[in-house]
């Protein structure tokens, strides 16, 4: 089964910074984290990897109803469990 994630309302400046950084390094992996404390949970059987990424669709805070960015999710970590 194919999966995708849609995140609504990321700040444009955050996404612009990621795009700029990746222009200088095609292999750069960037991280997004929720602004609020709400967690997004995945079933363990569908965790994304570089070999099996999940498509991420993003709208910005200025264009909530429009998907303006598309990315690949290549990993998923709980920031509370990272050293």
C-alpha cells in the first residue's frame, strides 16, 4: 500500500531555507518538526526509509488550500527519543 502525508501551514521561510541548503548539497537531508506538541504517528510497518520514501505534500501558512511543495520523507524519529 502506498502512503503520503499532507502537512498544512508550514512557514514559507522554513521551506525556502531547506530548498536553499539543498541547492548546495543534493544529498542533504533536512528535518521538520511540529511547531506544537502534537505527535504524528506512523504504523511501524510503514516507516519511511531512503529506499522506500513516503511522499510529503506541503502547504504554506500563506496558501493553506494549495499544495506548494512536495518532498520525500526518508526517515522518521521521535525527537523525545533522540540523544
